[in-house]
C-alpha cells in the first residue's frame, strides 16, 4: 500500500543549528548555572528582564534569525491585547479576529504551506505548485497557542491586558516551556510574572524534578529511541512480527519518557525560578479508556483544545450528532497540530474514532471491567503510535499488519541481536515499571522517601549517570521539538 502522502515530501524543513537542549552539556554546565545564579542574586525588579534575555538567547542559539519571528509574534499579540482592552462591541471582536488570523497565518505559512501544496499536487496528479522548502521555527505551535490563549482570555475578560511588553514577552518566550510546553495560559501565570518569590524549598523541589526528568530523557528515552531507530532503518519487508512489536513497544516508551521527561524538566526549572507550571502527564498508560487517556496525556494541549475549540463549537450542548462532529474537528486539529503530514491527521482521527465509540456505550462497559480497559487502551495507543513514528502512512500500515499477523512474517531476515542488547532489555523493564506503577507504592513510604538523605543521594547519582551518558553519546533527540 502506497503512502497517502509521503512524509519525506510534505513535512516542512526543520532546519536548526546547534540547539541548547535541556539534556545538553552546554545547558547543564553553562547556561543553567549562570542564569540561575544571576537570577538568584539580581534585584527582584530586574528578574523578568534577565529571564526574557536568557530565553531569547536560549531560542536564538540554534536559529538566530527566527527569534525575530517569535518577537514579532510577541509584539503583535501585546498590541492586540491592548487594542481589545481599549475597544468595545464589534471593534473589540474585530481586533481579536485580526490577532487570531495573524497568529494562525504565521503558523500556517511556516508549518503547513508545504503540506497543503503537496496535497494539492497529489490531488491534481501533477505539480501545480512547487513545494516550498520553509525552515520550521522550533516550538512555533507551542508559542502560537500561548499567544492565542492570551488575546482570547483578554477578550473574554478572564485576564487583564498587560501594559508591560516585557511581561507578555516573558510569558510567550519563557525558556523552560518555550520549545515543548506545557502550554501555559496567561491567566494562570500573570500573578507569578508580576510577583514571585524564590525559596530554597522551591529550588530543592525544582532540582529534584529536573533531575528526574533528565533521567527519564537520557537514561530511558534515548536507549529506547536507539532501538526504535535501528529497526526503522531497515526496510519493513525484513522486519518480522516480533521486531515490529519491539519497535512499537520501545517507541511507546520512548515518546512517553521523552515528552514527560521534558515536561518534568520544564516544571522543575519553573520552580527554580519561582514559577508553578501545570502538570502535563498523570500516568497516561494506566488509563482504561481513550477518553481517560486524553485526560492524562499532554494535559495542557487537551485543556487548550477543550477551552478554545471544543466548548466554543458547542461542546456537548447541541445534541449528540453535533457533539460527535465537534469531537472529530478537535481530534483532526489535534493530529494536524502535531505535524504537517497525513499520518498525524489520521492519528488524530483514529483517536477520535475510539473516543466516539466510547461515548456510544463502550466506556460504560470498560468502566465495569477496568483490567480489560487498560489492555484495550494500551493496544489502541500502541498501534496509534505507529502512525506517529513510521516514515509514511503505508509503512505504518505494514508495521501494523506485521504486528497483527506475526506468523505470516516469521521468515523475515532481521534477527533480534541487530536491534536489542542486554542494556535495552534492562532499560525496557525499568521503563515498564516506571510508567505508573510507582503510583501504587504506599503513601506512607513515599512520604518518608521524599526529600530524605537517601533520595538526595539517588538524585546525585542519577545526575552523574546522566552527565556521563551525555558526555559519551551524541544521540540526544527530542521528539516534540518538531511540533
């Protein structure tokens, strides 16, 4: 089966220079210590300016000219917010519309222009237009959604338009959550931007959370990712059913520990600088339904779509059919948000299908059979991740067939030693145990463990292991940077 749209043709160019990521030596040994110490000792009234400057340097390190685009977005939305505050009636709505259209136009041009031209050429059967090769600004989906939420909340009266450009600029560009979230709403953080305190308890909690996130990323996600990449480097025709399942399971672990690890680091960094950033994951792989999964996975994105798309469309208030249509729209947009590729769109609609199926009655049955629900949800999620990871829709479907009918591909030539070693097995077991089973550890024991000397020693050892791993390897991808 051929790809519906070849990802190699329609995904926009993602051209960045050397990136200062959280799990890089430059960030850990230079950028973070310098910024933290300067912010700790600087006068409080200059903190926002310092953090804004640090955030711009962080973003510009990999793509210096594209930071101008982000700053243009900042200025635009600050002016739109001020305009909304000064207008009334239809004028107020017109200013909001102008701001949202400009934000979406910017996002559409940089992220989706190549995709839509590719689809047009495919539908027409010829190259009607040349596919533009546009550098994709890293994190543009995240900071655009934050900008939109700011002006919409100002319009609704949920927050005041900030008179200070620095405050809005820091809100949109704050480096801990700039590139891969969580997506923060201005109304939830504006008071912290205006007035916050750095305490040793907060710093201690922040460092602890950051180290846990770093370990998730470096010690688990990277190992799982190397296994996944090795399998996908081979043609699917030589990938047997067992190897296909290993690829699916290790990618399931990789993307969870990659993204939740990044979120942990972002939350930890926020605490170190006096900010409380919302949780983004709540043991999603323990969910017993896809509906529950989306309440636990990428919580900030789900909250954004619910508040700014689903509810304004009518939510579930306009009848059953309209509810299902609204869900389809939201999941279509969720998939498209993740990437300019048909596979992401199909992934979103795939999750939307199961969400609607559960609303039709399946969820009531799953609620009575929790264990079955967990297995069902994991299988749906695992198969869905193949659409996310495979280089094209056709390849993803072939992997699914290999997983569903392993006996038909038992003679495939790829031996397990090609992609798996003892380290991968051990880390895979740790990944399985760490994806939520710690939730069942008695709270009494956890209270004694948290912030104890043994835990501090474990955190130091984890940090040393992470640094050793970073120093000894050049493999350090971040999946969600491309969104």
